[in-house]
């Protein structure tokens, strides 16, 4: 008989994880100390009253590398700092005196006036940079602190904000780019997104979280809900009708995890309350000792979905939730590219830049084209694309031509359509390799080399490029995920390259790509590698077989 047979298993005692609800109020790392010393939202007044007047050198380092993020500001990387040396440099050595600025666009929703304004701000203050991120934001570069009061005034006069675009806060809420107009959605989540934003964005009670907190709300499965801290996914309840299925604890980066269903159905008007309960649990029980374990996914993994739901119901909502069914998974990924009829008979038209690379000029051209076609609304997508809504049928062809001229193709090749890239070494201080320009070259080269066979790709092959081990471009859920790192080439030189992850996906194939030993490729050989993988897949697959199967 085994020595421990018959005895209850001993629970391993964890050291304190810095959970406020368990009494760990004393900050346990420098980030927590910084947030306790001064509330991050207070930095706005200092930027307007002190730093905008005194310039970059007047900025307190604690604000510069910490609290600025709560208003969407990061210092960008000094131009020309080589990726291979990054590990030997202190963070401040990489700081440029220019900033990246993120404008949060909840649900990716914009009027054409707002889109044109974002373009004008880019041209005036950001050297015509304005990338579309995979979180439906617009991201500027080359911003100077002196210009921030004017930029905020222009944005806020138009109903836009950078508040909590970054930082340990509730970040932009992803929403369906076709919410309210799609024939395929179970329910329109827009009112819930707007209400959460109205009640809670900038609310000090949720502005000091253990780490960032990402939300997705959609009436259909087009927002990568499986990899969010909290997600509300449209589902039809057999008794109660359309509402949302609640998921918690997803996330990528290191230690990627797929979110877990709570098995609870929530009606539209209760989504903000349930959201506040989930983020409240994260604030109170989230792990604050180590930044590397601070995302809500670690708490959900330790507790499990059942305990999480129980705490949500008993301590936060003070009532039980209704049990609900799982949503049906669509057969194909949804990206809204091309021309589609809306439920009101008008059309929406989705156009693709390359890997989100956009500009102020592109945004202005898209806004003018949309207005000429009779539209007043656009949405950005979680795939780094732009969709024009409410287009009459007679205007569709003209709009398609104008968008293409602006750099937004509505009938893109599979490569342009399915390649995504993060910011990379051009501007990001954490980056090890170039990504955006590499993605652009990859798309152009694959369009040439695979022109004869790309029509055979009835199931798309997604290729995502990251500049470092973080996963801003969601590499673990791509068919071909590329994690930037320094690799050794055939001559023994240390050069830019990628660790390959193969076979990840969302939806039907939700799971993480396998990191194959030895599958490392130099940046220069990347196109050869992707071409080889795609040709092998097409040659060896069964009819209709997807890449991840
Ligand atoms: Fe920067 Fe890395 Fe994120 Fe790319 S993945 S934007 S390199 S932090």
C-alpha cells in the first residue's frame, strides 16, 4: 500500500500573491508601488500643466515609464537601435523623446468625420503615421508631449479619447465591426459596450488593476473571444432568447491560455453589471506580486470556472446567474472583407491594408470615399482592416475603386487578407526584429510566387508576425505564427529571424500552434519557408481539410 493512501491530499500553500482581498495591501513590486504612490489617472494634469510646457526633459521618470500609459502614451524606440543589442541596453537607453499614442476606439466604431479627424491629427502631429491595430485602435508615432493638450482637445471635442488605452486598466473593448447591421449576429452588443465605457472607463475604482484587462463583446464570433480576459459571446437561450455566453481567463503572451466558459447566460442589459463583477474579482483577487503572473488567466486557472462563477455570484452580484448553452462555432473565420449585404438592404464593404499599416492620408481618403458613397460610418476590425457601413448598392463599385486607390483592397489576395504584424522594431522598445516592412515584402512576394495556386486556398492560411515573445499579433493562434528572435544563419552569423509556431487557430480549431524544435527561420529566408509550408499543405491535404487539422 502506498504510504499516503487514504489520507486527504495536502494542498500546497502558495506564498502570498499580493491579493488585496487577502490583505496584501503593501505594494510588492515597483509597478504596484508607483500606482500606490500616485493614482495613474492624475498624470493627465501634469502632462497638460507641466510637461507640455517644459518638454521631454521635464518629465518625471515614474510618469514617463509608468503612468503615461493610462493615457495611451509610450516612449517609442530610438531610430537605428539594433535588435541584437537590445538585451544589453537599459530601457531608458532605448527611449526616444517621441511617443507612440494609442486612441481607443471601443467596438472599432467611428463616424467618417471622426475618421477624417484622426487622419488630420496624424498629418499634423504624427508624421502621417496611423496604424490600425488588431485591437481596433489607431496608433500614432512621432508624437511630442508639447502637442498633447491640443491633440486631446481635438479628440475629445469629437467624442474620442486615449484614456486607459494602455496601462493596468480596462483597455479598449473589442466589438463586432458589423454590430447592429449583420444578418449573422445573434444580438447587437453595442449598447453594452457603450454603457461599460460610459460608466467605467476612467472610473478610479477600476483604474489600478494588477495588469491590463481586455474585453470582447460581440453577437457573433468575430472578435477572438477565446483569448480575452473577459468575453461576452452572442448565444440564443432556448427559454430566454438572445443574450451572451460569458468567458473568462483567456490570454496569449508567455503562458497562453484559452478562456473558460462560466456556463452562464447574461441578457444585454445585465452585461455591464456582470462585467463590473468580473473586473472587481480581478482587482481584488488578482495576483499583484509578480507581473508575470498578474493577468486574470492565472487566477482563473488556479480557481477553475466553477469557483470563479461562485465568487462572482455570491460576493459581487449577490444573485445567481442563469445557466446557458454554448454558442455554435462558425465553420469559417469571419473577417468582413469584401462586399456584404446588411440586414437593412444596404451594404458593408471591408478593405485590407497590409498588416494594419495605414497613414493619416489613407484614413482621410477612406473617409472621403465613404462619404461620397453615402456612408457616415466606418469600423476597424480585430484583423487590422477597415469596413465602411451603410453603402447603397449603386455606390458599391465606385467605393471599391476608391478604397483600392487609397490602399484598402476589397478583393485582396489570401496573403494580404491573412497576414498580420505587430509594431516591431521600427518603433517598439521591446522588439527584437522588424515586422511591418517584413510583412509587406512577404505579402508581395507570396502574391507573385503563389499566384497560380492561391485560388485553391478555400480555407485561408493565416500568417502572424511578432517582433518579440509578447504576442501583440496573436502568433499562437495563427496557422503560421512567427515569434521574432535573433537566430543563427548558415554562415554562423547572428541575424534577425523567427521561431515558428505551426497550426494554431480560433473557432473550430481553437488551440495554440506547436513550437517545433529546429523550426527557426532567418528573416531573409522567411518567404521561402512560408512558400514551402503552404505548398506542402496544399499537396498533402484531404478535401476541405484546414491547416490546423
Ligand atoms: Fe512590441 Fe513585442 Fe508587442 Fe511586437 S509583440 S508590438 S515587438 S511588445
